């Protein structure tokens, strides 16, 4: 069966996965206000349809630094991806490579750097948190270099953990969590066999390589909690900027001044992101934060964005508002959980087809042509264009 929309993958993933895993991917912080608005605010952006302009030739391809992308989409770093399909990070990386886009490996992946990088020819990206244990950070960076990683993504919006109440209700954390997870696995036999039995080892591969011992799911929350560092500042990244030769991207920017600070620091890119609504609830949705940030630093740094992107139309919306490319997380995880590598590849095919339709009907033959004039004067788009006019 060919699933024709990313929303279908979400429902299929909900049925297949044990609840603790589905809700870990699907949930957000506190009352999940920002999580919901990431999607709903993006849906409100109206596109400006133009017709009869000879769109027989168009291209979704773009370029980021020395990287050629078939479309302005990157698979975002998602922790525990290997729990959603057998050796899930490897399957997702292969799907991304087959469709000509980058894959980003999370610090807290199940499959370690040394397993994922050799599985693909295209250099993957690597995401790292700024943690108390600087020895772990150095070890991870050295291993990433050895594996051929060129692009680093530093997530900076986790100095403290967000309050994710769904995890306590689902069994991901909280009292009797381990027992609840086992019982849930028993009632989801397809996942239990494919991942629970055949997808072992279930540990944090990158952390285990550093510690020299297995670090399983039950240690995940504890290890992260012990390594959150509320004292982090720009100076904690200076040694990395000095030693790393490739692009460095700062992920977790929501304010124009922080974007300017990233430029001053010497970052090559930023990700406009509220961590998928999983950290501070009540902050701006990514799409609402993006225009002011683009106005502030568009000519100084590459701007990426994540949060709420569910289809190719959303990609065009974000590019029109100032993004050079987008990262997708939940959308590809749902597809991965449903159908593995083939599911992610199919989802990316859908994104590309949807982009092609959107570009054709907004009369944009290339990614560089997609600007704010691709948006109709309506709803949020009206607000954005009004702000731009005032600044002009």
C-alpha cells in the first residue's frame, strides 16, 4: 500500500508503536501550546497562485556550502531513532542519501557514528549538545571527524530539561516505567520482533562508545539529566569553532539578537527552532519567529528552520519567509516507524512532488526565486509583509 500523505504515516505509526515511543516522538512540553502552533501557524500562510507563465522546466535543487541538495530538506537529528525501526538511523540515512539530501545523526542515537557513516557515501551531518562532560564532546567530535563528518549541528536550547508530561503518562519515564514499556511491547508484536528482538543492541551508541559500557534506554533520561548545563554560553563553543574546519550550525535560535550573536561568534548557519515544542512552551512558533530573524541576518549566515513542517508546501512557505532549507523530524520518524527506509524514501518523494506542484502554481522555477512575493496577502502572511514594508 502506498501511503499518500505524511499524516497517514503518523496514524500508522501510532498503531504500530508501543505508546511510550509514539508519545515520546509525538509529544511536547507542558500543555503543548507551541507544539500545536508550529503546525497551525504554518498552515495559515497563504500562497500566491500565479498562472500561464510557462513552468515546463523547474528545479527543486539547492546548495548549502559545498553540499548539493536535491531539495532544501534535511533529516533532523532525532534521539532514539533506532527504537522506531530496526537500526533506524542507518535506514533513515540510506533513504536520505537515495533522495539526495543530508541526514543528521543525533548525539543520543541508538546506532553510533561508526555504524551509520560507513552505511552511506554522502557525508552525514552530526548533532551535538553542549554538555557538562566536555570529554564526551571532544570524543564525539574526534570520532565524527574520523568518520568524515563535515557539518556540525550544535543544539543550544537544552541547558535544562523541558517538562514533557506525556512521557510520564506513557511510561517513557515515571514510576514503573520499565515494566510498563515491557508490557506495551508485548501488545505490539510487529514492533517487538522487528525492533525489540532483531534491532538490538538498544543502547545509546555514541555514549556507550565513550563510557566503554552499554548505556540503555533506562539510563537515557538519567544521563541527559546529569549532563544538562545551565551555565553554557558562547565561550563554551569557542574551542570548537577554532578546531572544526567545516560548517558549524547553531540550533535553537528564536530571537533576532541571538541570531546576530551567532553571526558574531562565527557560526556558518543557524536553525530557527523551538525544539519542536519540546522545551519552553508558549514561545513563538518557528514560522512566526523566522521572518524577523531573516530580516536581521539573511545576508550574513545560512538560515535553516524546523518545527511543524509536514509537506512540500510547508517547505515552500518557510523558504519564502527567509529560510535556505528546512529540517524535518517527526514527519520522517512516523514514516520510518511505519515502513522503514522505504517509508522515509516515499515521504521524501511526496515532499518533492508537493514542492513541484507548489512551485508550478506560484510560478517559481528555482529555489532562489522563492521569496515573500510567493505569499498572498492574507492572515499571517499579511502580518509578515506589513512588517517587511515598515522596515523598508
